[in-house]
C-alpha cells in the first residue's frame, strides 16, 4: 500500500510536470511592417536596406534658438550646465566656482583661474555655449580671450575676432595652434556669439598608442568653421602638441585669460551610436 502510494504520487507528479512544461514551438519571426527584409544587406552592418526592424532613433524634443535679446533652451536630452541661475555644476580648481553670476550669464573674474565642470561626459559630445566679449580693449590675443577645453588640453579658441587680426590658428573657433577656422563668423563685442561643437574624443590602446585621433566640428553663429577637423594632439602655446593617454570622459573647462568674458546657455549631450 505504501509502495503504491509513493508510486502513484510519482506518476501524478510526472504528469503534472509534463503538463506544466511549455510546449516548444519555433519562435514566430518578427514581422517587418515598416520596411523590407528582402533587400540586400548594407555592407558592414547587420541590417537590410530599409530594414524596418532596425531600432528607431530616440525621440528628443528640440530646444529654442537664442536671440540677442532672449536666451534659448536646451534639447530634452541635454545636460544643462548653466541655466542662468548658478554655477552649481562648476568649480574653480577643486573648490567653489569663483566666476560671478549676474543677469542670466556668468562672467570670468580675471586671475581666479580656469572654470571647469564637475561632471564628465563622452567620449563623444555635443556642446552648446554662448559667449560675449567686453568692450574692445587691447588687440590680438589680448582682446576678449577665453577658450573651451576638452580634457583640459584641447582648446577651441574663444576670442573677440571681430575686426581684430591675430595669427589665424588663434582666432575664434581655431583649434589653437593647429587649424584656423574655415571663415571668421564672429559677431561684434558686447553681442552674443554661439558655438555648437561636436567633439569626438581620441581613443588609445592600453599602451597609450592613439587608435583614433580626436575630431572637432564647429558651427559659429550657425556657420561651419571646423569640418570634422583632426587634432594632431594637445594645443599648447608656441609648441607642437602631442597625444598623451587620458580617460575617455571629458570635462568642459573655460579659460581665464584675463578678460571679463561672459557665458550663457551652456549644455552638453553625450553622443551614442544610433540604435543604442
Ligand atoms: Mg584662449
């Protein structure tokens, strides 16, 4: 009787198990209702031409462009680094930000040093920044000078280049000491200039060899001034720069060159390949 009970329990359990076991059916192929699966493969990709199963790009709500009178807004997926109110996302050295905030902008306080973000992004980023030079005083590199740095070593020059000749690789939107801008699109001092910068960070191997150099694309007031320009290394003064291995994420730093430069509407977007 006891054996019978055990045996029948086993049989019943096995039957229950068999019932619970999911029936294995081949997965239904996902139907491409948006495009084609019968078209050729795109070389170097895992997608067909017009492949409707390819991931849809993320939705981003665009911001508003600035005018001279009214500051714009950032796209929905940007990190806003300055919204007109405070420098909570910035630091001077490792301490509190020493530049001053007023009337919706911040201003370099000469001799307080570089202003840098607390955060880091990348390796590839889009940066928007607007700047205004003070009334003209001095000339060349001495007039309305600052700089937008990536990794603290690659400078996109910020300079009042309106009617202010200097060495071309030191003008507004020059890759400092390397590549002059394609054109000079600078607005006069005491008006707002906009920079939209795409920075593709360099990649290094474990030994520090450059696998891919840095590239920079810049629109200055909407005009293309650097077109996927390759950087040959860092951007020192009076020297040829070189690459030295650094991390993949970058902070943003602004140069204190002794001029009361103003900045507003600063934001950054980390760039990812499509479909990620
Ligand atoms: Mg500079």
